[in-house]
């Protein structure tokens, strides 16, 4: 049994989690934040796999993803956030205070913010993993500008792949969409497919399974090897690979504890409230539409304000009003 009952526990260490921690710590809630070992690929979330970020406000020259996360982490710690580098493996939201397990220890909290994010689905290739952030990306909005006048491929056949390809037309000279199945079996909606096919920069190759990404030894993408319908293989030159086969919300541990959408994303209402009073959600764990660092940070702010209000009104917690909602 946990000896300390924390005012607020934050699960997840991406932009949403760290922003929530900054606001909560400034309000003297003394938050405990679980950075995770594997959530989103690494402590810090998906931005740890992103090279340069040019669309986060306040950094006109751009900033490396890991550096931005380090700055957010340092800011959260500066105001008094306690960090625990563990994954939360079980939660019990049916009791109060809420119960959580991480590592070999049990924890209790009066309120919880879920900010575990969503992980991009990857092809599962060793070469793909080695080249993430070096020409392999799962976010055209994040990395598209680095491929100005370059040839790139987009892997996928759904609406997300069409959106990635269409966005890349602003920068790349050629975009080849590699679809594993046939044209008839594409998951993309009719309107999205029409928009993509009308773009002169975009072309399609169907029945193409990506087998390898070249060249990890050079530290950059030079080509992909694909398997065709007849079993033959083909090497296609390219400067970048955008994998667009969907995202997977990191909500497995919360199944049965809080309401989830059919897709697995966290269901929220009235700001950042979940189906359990005192439990809040922030960032990509519920945001299917945008999945941007700045929107995740915004939700982290909102979740911290909502949690503070809940603690003051329902748990008798006194704060210094540092978050500013008073």
C-alpha cells in the first residue's frame, strides 16, 4: 500500500504531460509524473524520434525534437515536478484515492492526467527503425519542409496516406504512394483519392510491399526495395520515406478503467474530463485529428487547469493559483 497520497499523478512525458506538469507544479500541486520507458518509443514521446521542429512557437530557427523535450522536462522539474522513469502497468480508477502500479511500487493519487500519446504504426523493418529521423518519418506536417525539391515515397493506402501525400506536394518534387494492396482494395475515401490523383506530383504504385529501406550505413534514405504482385523485387530511388499506416493510442493499460472510443482513443468531454471524475486526458491519447506538439501542449495546459479546479472544489486542496484560472 502506498504511503503518500499525491494530489496529481501525470502519466506520460510528451508535450502534453510536461506542459500539464509545469502548470500543476506552479500551482503548488506537487505533481508526480511518470515519464515511461516505452510510451511513444521513449521518454518524451514521439518528438524524441523527430529531427528538427520548425513549427513550434518561440523557436524561429527551429529546434531538435529531443532538445525541445529536454527543455520542457527541465522546466517541469524547475517548478517542483517529481519524475519517475517507469511505465505505469496497472491502474484502478474504481477506488479513491486512485491506485496505480509502476515498477514494483504502488502509488495513490487524488487526481490523474492521462497523457500517454499515440504511437505511429511502423512497418517493422530494422532499416526503417535505424533511419527514423534521418529520412524516415511518420509526420509530413513535422518533416515535410526538409524535403523541398526532393523525391519521396508515402507508404499507405488510407486517408492518412492521402493527406500526407497532399501535404508533401508543397515541398517535394515527386511523391510516389506505395500501396500494399490493389487500387480496388484501398481504404482511402473516394474524395481523398480523387484529390490525390488530381495532383501532378503524386503517382501510385499498387501491390507494392516495402521490404527494406536504404541506406542505414550512410545515415540517410537513398532508396526502398519493394516486392511486386508477381513476386519480383524492385529498388526505387527516393530521398525520404513517410510511413502513413495509422496510429495506435497508448491506452491498453486503461481498458476497462475509463471510457475509450471504438478506435481505442481516450474519450473526453467538457474540456479534458474522462468518464471517471478526477481523471483527465491530454494530447494525442485522445486527439485523432491534429496530433501536433503545440496542440498536445495546449491540452496539457487545459488538463492541469481542470485537475486543479477539481482538487480545489472536491478534495479541499489549497493551491497558490499559479496556473491562473482563478
